[in-house]
């Protein structure tokens, strides 16, 4: 049993150590678009307005998607993107699509969200007692 406890030279390590490894994120495909998501910072609120006009003015920004401009029949209350009510911290409010990932994330700063805070549910048993 000469291998138990013995060092084994791994052939894949040099490319990682020298920085010459290639990852999926390193592959550039012409015409690729990148998306950045604006998420809620409040736990519960009524979503009044999402103004993304300034984000569209940034060169390289292709479009902005919000829950307000996605038409879905019979939308469930827990739809992935907030439409009229924010249900949790981190819920997606808007998505920016751009030609460059950095422009997409920069454009998030230009989106203005107006909302009316609602009380957060911190104790579900207090709000919805067992029957």
C-alpha cells in the first residue's frame, strides 16, 4: 500500500496556480447580454412605482424589465418579480439587461422605487393562529 498517506502530484494544479485556467465566465460569445437584478431592501411594502427611465439612458443598456411591465395571466401572489406588493427582503423588483455586466450593475443605481411600507410579519403564529 504505497499510496496511503503519500503525496500524489495532481496534473490540473499548475493552470490554477499560474492563473492560466479557463472558466465558463472567461468565454466571450459575441452578442452576449448580461442581466443585473434590483432587489427589495424592505420586508413588506406596497409597490407604487418603478422609474427606470434614467437607467435606459446609459449607453449599452438594452432594456429594463419590472414586475409592472410583465403581463402574466393569473399571476400568483408569490410571482418571482414584485408587481404590486413586496413580500420579502431580496425580492426582485427590476432586471436590467445590458451589453456589459458592469453597465448592467451600474444601471441599477439609476432605478427609483417608490413604495409604501407595510407592517412586516415577524411572528406567523400571532398573525395566523392555528385553528
